[in-house]
């Protein structure tokens, strides 16, 4: 049931939550938090880990000290961007 209000001699029906204590209010906030914060955070973390694992498993550049130094630099950059 939507609340109705009188405004300038007209009856206006609004759409929204009726009470802040209702289960739909809490469900909305939980769903919003999950979809706007938790899911993107998990997705970004998984993709960063996948990218770093591909970087460290690649054989491009061999196992030289310079190659390891470059990989460590990229890893530090990804970790600092992820924070």
C-alpha cells in the first residue's frame, strides 16, 4: 500500500518504503551494500590475483634478476593500486 498525500487540492500517491523498521527496508540496504561494495571488491581482488599469477607464471624474460625485479615492481604497483 502506497502512502497518499494531499498537495494543492490533489491527492498524490508516492512509491517508497513505508517504515524504516520493515523487513523490506533492511533487505534493500543489505542488497545495495552487497551489490555496490562487496561484489565489486571481490571481483577486483580475484582479477588482480589472476593477473599477478599470470605474470609470475609467464616465462617471458626468463628467470633473470632483471626480470624478477620488474615483476616485483609490477606486483608492488598492483598492490598499491588495490589498496
